[in-house]
């Protein structure tokens, strides 16, 4: 039993230099597909060129590690122990970035293990899915912040609901002895449809009188 364990621990891969070069080149080629997919689906939103380039490096490094480990159990255990002490604190700007990180790691593992068909077919499927759905965005929400005289509370609230056909939601109402502040929320499409009116919501509110300010803010879940 002891001899079997020693044989497993001392077992090493028999990759030739040609196999090693093939693994790295395959990882590089597939990482370029990841690069293009990330650039196309993220451009204009939360695109980070440095992060995109790092995906290529991550794929190649993962493939290199897998090539080094091979089927050497002792080396793989040592590698797991070494990597477990590394703590990453990179902020993820977009939830889709996690998908690309896993994609790069999986491609690196597959090519490092010599499973080029699995890596290629999986990458093609993921590429097509992200190509079709990757540009789906959350509809931006609009916030309308109004501050004015407290005597105008009912008038302001009624004017906003009438202007947006009761599609605006009152989220916050702050008041003091002399003033009151409203925060209304509505979708961008509803806000854009209201632009067909003769007057903007800002003009409508200021016509009421005793208004300190009217702010229109775009609220987005994505960080650009």
C-alpha cells in the first residue's frame, strides 16, 4: 500500500515540448475569443481594457499551471496550498465579469489538460450566448428630486402624478417646518415618453412657485 502511494505521489507527466507548445498556443487562441467577446459585449458600459487583457493572461497562466501539474499529485497538492494563501481583492464592476473570469480559467484548465475539443466547443457556445445576450442592459431608472415650500406639498405631488400619468412612484418624502422634498422614481422609457409634452417636468414644477430646485438624475445598476 505504501509503495502504491509513493508511486502516485511521484507520478509525473510525460509531455513533450511539442505538447507544451500546443497547450499554450491553444490557450492563447481561445483567449483571443474571450477578448473579442468581452470587448463586444461590454463596450460603452463597463468596459475595462486592462481587465480584458488580464483575461488573456489568466487563460495562458492557467493553462501553464495545468501543464506543469500534469498528473503529478504531489505537485498539484503543493500548488493548491500555494494558491490558497493568495487573496484577491479586485472589485468586480459588472456581474458579467465573473462569467469571463470563470471562462478564462476553464479554458486554461482544458487546454492545459489537452482537451482542446472541449475547450473549443465550450468556448464557441459561450461566445454565441454572450454575443446574443451579452448586450442586454438594465433599463436605467430616473429619479426626480423636488424641493419647495411645504405649503405646496399636495400641489407638487399632484402635478408630478398628472404629468407622468401616475407612472411615477414616490420613494422619499422629507419635510421640515418650512420646506418639503420629494424623490420620485420612474423608468427611462416613461420619462422619454413624457418629453412629447409641450413643457418639461422642470418647467411644470417651477410654474407652481416657491420651488427651490428640481433635479433629474439617472440611476443605473451598472458602474461605468
